[in-house]
């Protein structure tokens, strides 16, 4: 067999979106409502941990989708607020239902609703951190959403955080692959309770909150 100069013998990762972002379709194989457990280390109003198997990968991807509901001055829930990521998760999986008041007095979702996530196929994006490890972006999409749309939204989210749109007390620690001369770590504060849903409104709430 002849060898050609300057041609790679291996094919590129078909899931790569460039700049250390990777798109995958995963099937949810384990779901745990960690809202009222020690695993909810940021003490968000609602927190759902997912394990997603991806064809061709040995280990499942793990991500926690969490956030705080929007409340008025008296503490009454008036919208999704920072928990819009949970709304997006249910919507991506095609699940309908409504929130409940749990025995502990907190608003959340019945196990019958959460368990409907099992077996659902969803789209997600992973990114490489500066320590070389990979992390799943905590926004989940319907498989019909194209990979480039996910990357555009991820980049927009990152840029908004960089400009101080969230609490800047944390770091993205995202390896940009030395792209456009920017530093590898930029401010981050994903999960701000005042962050609004991506559609910019709390009107016409899905069945969960009606």
C-alpha cells in the first residue's frame, strides 16, 4: 500500500463543531430528581440529574439541569425564571404535565413526570475544559434542533456571561482552542435566579406552571 504525504490516516470526529465543541444525540437512561438532596449543592429550587448514553461512547454523559423559579416579593412563584433550563428539558423530551407542591412545601415535579424522561432521545453539546476534561452544557434540546443552532446558542450564552450578564464569580474554564486570541477562562455564573427564559417571557407558560 502506498502512503500519501500530508493526509491523515484517521477520519475527523464527525460530531465536532470546531473550537472544542461537540454535538451528540443521547438517550436518557437514568434520571434522578436531586432537588431536595445533598447532591443539589447549589440549593436550586429544582435540580434533575441525567445520564445519557451516546452511541460509540463507552461511558454515559452526566449533567444536572437546575435553576430557581421566578418569585414575587412575597416568595410566590410567578414564572420559570432561572429554571427555564428545566422547562427546556421537558419540552425537548415532549413531556407535558404540571408542577406540584411537595410534602415539604416546595414546588417541584412528581416522580411520574420526571420518570417520563427515561428513554427519550435528546440533543446536547459538550465542551472541553482547560483541564482537558469534557463537560456537558446544561441546556438540552430536541433532536430536530440542528448542531449549528446549539453551537450558536452556546456561544451566545458564553459571550453574554463574559460581558457580565450573569454573576461573574465563577469561571467557564472552557478551552477555546486558542481561538480568536481570547483567554481560555472567562467569567461565568450560569444559573442566576434572575435569568429569564430564552424566549424572553413568562407569558403563556407550559402546562407545568399553569
